[in-house]
C-alpha cells in the first residue's frame, strides 16, 4: 500500500508539473520541407502571448513554413493558424498523453 501511495504522489507531481510549466511553442522553420523546430519557452523570446502560430511564405518559388510564438497578424499570411494550447503548432502530442497513461497505469495495476 505504501508503494501505491508513492506512485500516486509521483503521478500527481508530474501532472501538476506539466500543468504549471511555462508556455511552450514549437519554434523554427522548414524550407522546401527541410528544417527543424524546437520546443521553446515563449517568455524567453519576449512573447507575453500564450498562443502559438504557424504559417508559410513563398518567395521566388521557395516555400518556407514557419512555427513561432504569438497570434496571427492579419497582414502576415492567409494560411496563418494560431492556437492557445501548449505545443499546438506542430510536432508531438506526447506532452499531453504521458501523464494520462501514467495515471491509468497506476489505477489499473495498483
């Protein structure tokens, strides 16, 4: 029973840690499909917005897909999409799934 209580406490800590973390977005670019994005704390970039965005530009026949912090500007691009969930502008959703899987494991295998 003591081990089960520790597992519940650890899971609660992980869930609270995930919920209280800084607001992160994927930041980076892909040029003609080649590039990378990194998980970035938007506050470190000077953004006070809790939104992520992604949009593309085409210049001289070269398409660039950009991922960054902030909300879309009407004057930026027609295909700009912003969202208000952490890491919602691309890449992995494991950030949201891991605490849920851990909690299910604890409940089923106590």
